[in-house]
C-alpha cells in the first residue's frame, strides 16, 4: 500500500504531540540505520550537513 500525502496529513492531524514525537524519533532511527550501512550511496546526512 502506498501512502499518499493526504493520508499522511490525516494521520498527523489526528495524533497528539507525543505520538508525533514518537513517529519522528522512529523515522530518524531508521534513517540513521540505513545511513550507517551507506544504503543511500552517500556520505550520510550528518557528514553532509555538519
């Protein structure tokens, strides 16, 4: 199932701040795991934006 922008907006609009913070933390954790393995073929977010 593909998530549309409308679906994401609806989700964000119905959750509270704590749930949104948990969601963001989970995404950041997944991105960092992928970056450790150089999944994106880059030097990583932290190196590029440091």
